[in-house]
């Protein structure tokens, strides 16, 4: 006859041991897909093998992690609690492994930034860096989703916002002004623009969600309000999702856009765009920032890329007449 005390002691000992890493990997995949077959395909395992790993994990934890329905899988509250801890932990492990592999092979720099900045400022300049550093690979993640550099394998972030929103150590690249710009042939073919009210003869280009998001200072409404025209209406409106789309429409002669000066400085210098009212630039509270990941600043390729970024930023500051920010003097190269 089994001794109940021995059974209880054995179960307690079993549930206090560390969880196997393979079980956690299987759990995270099933929790993400909510499907055993899809998780098995991702992990290159059989569905029965994944099922056994989940059963073993539930046995070790001591509670069910999934509700198994006929055609669906659902996380229990305990499963959701475990997933919240497992997902970031696996991301950090995978990031560390990727960094180790990179350091053992080719030198590389990975960075994240928002799509418009990548398209309009960074990518046109990258060829110059690659010519000087042909042995350094560059990986650009252009997304409007903010990446946490402390838990990812991304080395650098190029971000946009006021100084108050930036973390300690953020390096200011340049500030910005806003100015109405258009294709020169559009302005030559239409009525002359000598004052803000003259823009009523043209289509105005703006972000589709400009009035709903937190970037109201980028809107035509704010610009016209500063010019004393609170109820201005143009010939028509043309809306886009991203800044580079709005500038592309202006380059194609489809209307006038209230552009971020640092992102169109080269187009203005080439004459592809012109300022419709150059004396009516307005300041923005935003700036462009470089943030270096906590595990990346000691690598030579990161230092080389950061020096190059500051050199390019210095040229942009000169082009737009951006002086040092009194609040960030120690952050400007």
C-alpha cells in the first residue's frame, strides 16, 4: 500500500524543480498560435511531441495552462500569467544568442526608426556609409512601433519627439520647422501665392489622422491659426497615412504639403520642391534623436555608425539653420 506522505513529498519535490526550457518554448508557441499543429510546424516537431511537452509542463506547474476545446485552444488565467513572463524572457535569450552569433561572424549594425524618417532621411544617405565601411552590414527596421532596446537585438533607435519624452542618454540630432512646400511647376501653373490666404486655390495635403492623434502641431489647422486664418478651407484636401507619402504627392504636383523641414531639405536644395511662403516657417516642439542600446555602445561598428550619423545630422542642421538647443547642449556633437 502506498504511503500518502511519500506521494505528497514526491509531488512537492517534482513541482519545485526548474521548468525545462523546451517545455517553455513549446508553451509560448502554442499560446501565440492557440493551435497545437501550427506550433508544431513552427518548432519542427510532431504535434504529439508538442502535446507531451505541454502536458509535462502542466504537470510540473501543477495546474492546467490551456482549455482544450474541440476545435480551439484557450489560455487559462494561469497560462496567461505564465505567458506574460515567458515571452519577454525568450525574446531576451534569443536576442543574446543573435548578438553572440553576430559577434562571431560579420560585423553588423541594426537600427529601428519610423518609416518616414527611414525613407526620406536615412536611406538616401546610407550608400555613403557603406562605401566607407563595406565590411559592416546594416539592418533597418522601419516601423512606427517603439522597440525596447534593453530586451531586443536592435542596436540603435532613431526617434522623433520632444526632449521630455526621450530617455536619459538620448543624443539630439536636429530639431525641425514646418513649412508649406510644393512642386515648382505646380505653383508656376496656378495662381500666385503671396500670402497664406492664396493657398485656397490649391489642394492641401495632410495626414489622415492628423486631427485625432497627438501631433496636432503638424496640422494645417495650427499653421493657418498662427497666420490669423481660423476658418480657412482649401480647394480640396488630400489625405495620406505617412509623411513620405504626403511628400511624394507634393513632388508629383498633387498639392501643397506642410512639410517637416529636415525631411525635405535635400529636395528643396535640388529644386524638386520649393517653399510656397518661405518667410512663414513655424517652429515645432519636436526633434530627432539617436538612442544607443545598453549592450551596443562598446562595439567599434556602432561607434563608427554613430559618428557618421552625427556628421550627417550636422549637415542637416546647417541646411535648415537649426541652432543648438539650450536644453540639450551637452547632447550635440
